[in-house]
C-alpha cells in the first residue's frame, strides 16, 4: 500500500511532466504560427510588447520584492499573450495545432 507521501510525490511528478509537455507543445504551436506568415500585425505587436516587458529592466514593481515583484510580470505579460492569441484567426490556430499533433504522433 502506498503512503500518502508517495502518492503525493507521484501526483506532483505527473503534473510536472504534463506541464513540461504542454509548454513544449505551445512553443511548437508558436513556431508554426510564426512560420505560417499569417499572424495579424496586432498579435505581433502585443507579443513583442510582452517580450519587451519581460526583458526590460524597468518594472512597475521591482522584482527584488518577494512575490509581488514577480506578480506584476504575470499580471501584464499573460493578458498581452492572451490578447495576441485572440486576434489570430481560429483556422490558422487549428491548422498549426493539427500539424503539431501529427508531428508528435510520429
């Protein structure tokens, strides 16, 4: 019989493995979208702003303040990425996701 600690550890390992796989898949989808050449300009601008904010040394709340310092990055970058995805036509997104799924099944 498994102990509670062993069960929790297995759950966390599975969660981390799924998360790692999801992140890899999202990067592949983004690369496919970039290579398709059909991303609207507004999406490119929003994604560019998200990357620029992450790389910028200027923050609304300095990162050295625990938790809150990183929280402002999340509160700004995540909505920018979400908005960028909203402007990408669903057909293009579906096409890229289908292509990635076919590649991963090989």
